[in-house]
C-alpha cells in the first residue's frame, strides 16, 4: 500500500508468524489499477458537474484516498476540482500521519519527491459543523470524503441525504461494506 513503508520480513528461521489478514481471502486490484479507477470516476463525474461522495474510514483509508488524489492531480489525471475531507477524526488522523514522515515509504513518488503528501491546492480539511453543512449547498463538481466508511453514522449520512438522488453524483465505496450495514444495502441497490 502507499504511504507507510512495507514491513521488513523477519530475519532468520520463523516458527510461527501471525499477521492481520482481513482481506486475505480475495484477489485485489493493484494500487495503480485502483488509482486509475478512481481517476476515471472523478473525471466522469466532474464532466457531468457532479460530486463524488466517498464514505471512508477515518484512519488509514481517508489518508490513502487523499494520497491517491494528490498523485492523480500531480500527474494531470484528474481535473482541478475541490476535494473535502469532512471528518474531524480523519483530520486528526491526517495530522498524526504528517508528524511521522519517518514511517513513509521512500520509494513512493510523492514521498521521494519531497511533497507534503496530504496538502495540495485542491484539498481542504473540514472540522467545523457549519462548514460541513455548507458542503451540501456547493455548486459544481467536488469530491467529498466523509466518515463513516460503512455509512452507519457520521457526516457522510448528511452528504448522501443531499446528494444521493442526483444522477450527476456518484457514491464511491473504497472499503469493505459489512452485511446489514447501510453501505452494503446501498451497494446492493
């Protein structure tokens, strides 16, 4: 994955290795394929004047999405539209990421180039409730990243209430949607 450097494999013989494997039972598209899919969606939705609403987990996933959007913008692969991270927890988690560049993967293009990974002209971080509510009256295309990732709570509910019915907009899921969650029900139509 981008941002955080990959762990070093253990040295020497290993008797037992325990790893986190939430998504180990399925094949995943590569990071570059996922990024290209994101670019395609953003370009298509922006062209029709819509908004991309991204329900996202506040820690880890939101930062990965911002990183990918930054990478796509630098590569001129998405239009210059505003990107909002509308989650106080995601804003705080992003601050923690910023404080620990020593953990970044030096092979990543943006890291290697010395860029501020989570700060570029298109992105704005929203903490204030009133500012969050104003996002629902925005004219024109935008990307709104908001928690919760499975659409069970958080500011994403308000954005979906205001934007889900507009055919120009898109709800883009970037994480697993557990059975019986609102996110899964939306995903299943």
